[in-house]
């Protein structure tokens, strides 16, 4: 294994797995820290954790466990994968985890690059933009768990770590690898927020950090890594052929992002759907079997969702408590996926990082093969040694027709 990735949620893990597989790396996605040794054929191991919203000390502990396992597999470089919208609270967990990993690897200079132009995320003058809006003016300002109220990544990260926060301006990045490398040598130790507007910027950044033992960013920064490893003759060989599965499918959405809500409205035009309110999910034991029975009665692939307008979400949080209702929604979708798998459902599409994590955990998935791309940042996944395929979509990812395309791609 050459590269080891530590992702702070499941959709982020599948996102970077997609990028590396598209680049020609044999990738394996693991649910939590594996107990077994990885196959020698794996170029990149991606450990998906659920650490974005847990207390910082728990996030650090789990991330270090993942890092040590990856290093034991022979990894020469570690990659801390977080969301392209830098999802975090002012207290963490991006800064504390980066501190722990940098300490483990004895790295004093670390690059931070959340830019992902293919998904509309760019960084300029240290400010993160979502399409044409500053982050704090985008829908992320209303995220129920990690509301992003400041677009200045330097200011946001400085509240999470005591390490000096510096900036790689676009004038340096756009001049290419040698200019970036010289700039970093001159600047010395610190954490560097890097501007990036185009994919080429990210490739230049990754090449300038090719000798670093730690990279951090969205999946965008990983675009150039397969080429670097291929040039060094380190890749293991050709990729296998994606093979989907037969059988029934279901779509489960707990995301309230604008992109997901648009995808829901599109899918509802010609397919069966069921919307569940927070009040109904609060009484999970009463309705769980009712929802299963409703799904079994459908001839087409059904959609079950809780994705609501942020105002509705806020009312639910005030009524039940933000953490409590979030946990209840995750538990509901996890238990629903488990029951459907027992009924023979073999294709599951999820929307939302927390929903995806709950589903993977409930299905007791250890490892997944990475298949064909459904949309930028979202690959097809097949559970190792099981006839079960998944698509784990971050709330903000995918085009308007994503759900229909995902169901078809899985089999």
C-alpha cells in the first residue's frame, strides 16, 4: 500500500476513493479501522470514519488508530480527507486531527486544500467559495450540525489549532510547482491554506508536496497523486472490471442540502416516494415496519427521505434537541437498511454523510471495492464477498437526475 487516506465520514471516503480509482490506483474502502492486513494488490487504502461531528478527543483517537494501521500496511504518505466545504465547528475537528497526524509523522509544514472545482468549490485569497457564493452565504450556513458562518479558512482554522496559519496565494499557485515549492521552503513551518481555482492548480500543489508525509484536503488535491506514483513506478497494475449486482434497490436520504432537495423533487416526478417527518421518526419503533412494508409493495425503486427545508429542520431541533434528533434519524435509516437487506434488497443509494455512515455501520460492512463513477465524487461501491452494492452521496454532490442514474449504475 502506497497511500493511506483517513476520511472523516463515509461519503468523503467514497469521494476520494473515486478520484484515486479514476486515476488508475487499485483502491479499497474500509469501514472503520480494519483488523486484518490489506491485500498486497491495494495501492490506496481509504479508512472511512465517522469523526466529523464527534468530540474532538474522540476524532483524534480514531484518526490516530487509522493512521497507525495504514502505516503498518507500508503507506509512504497519509491523506486526511475532509469535506470540500471545510465542514467543522469552531472547535474542530479538522485542526485537532491535523495536529495529531502531523505530530505522529513529525511534519512541521502541512498543506490544507479543500478546493474541488468539479463540484464548484474554489479557494481564492484564503476564502472558500461554493459556486459563485462565499461559503458563509451558501446553503452551508444553515447546516444542522456544522453551520459554516465564515468563508475565511485562515480565520476558521486558527480557532481550532495553535499552529500558525499561513496562506499560499493564487499568484504563487498559478506559477506552478517550482514556484510553490520555493515559496513553501521560504515560509518554513506552519499550516498553509492554499488558493486553487482550477484542477491544474491542485495538481501543481500535490506535486509540490510529493515528498510530504501528510496531505490534507478534499478529494481534489488527490487528482495528481496517481500520476506521481505511476511516474515513480509504484502502482501495482491494472484495475478490475466493475461488476454491479442484480436485485431490488432503494434510495434513503437524510440530507437537507439544496442539491439533494432538488434531486428528490426530480425523482418524485415518476417514482414512488415517502417523506418522513421528525415527529414520525421520533416514534421509530411504531413506523419502522410500516415503512418496510410500504417499500416492499412498490414496483419501482422507492425513495424514503427526511430531507426538509432548513427552517423545518430548525423547528425539529428546537423540539427534540439537535443532537438527539440527528441520532434518531441516523438510527432509523440504519435499521431500515438492515431490514431491507434481510428482505433481499441488494442496491442501496444514500444521501448525506451521517445517513451513509449509519447505513454502512448497520449493514456491518468491513470493506468495499470501488467501481465506476456515477457523478463527480460519487463512485459505485460493492461490498467485498457480498452481493450488495451502494452509492454513498454527500448531500451537496450530484446532478439533478442523480438518484435514477445511481440506481442504474449499481446494477
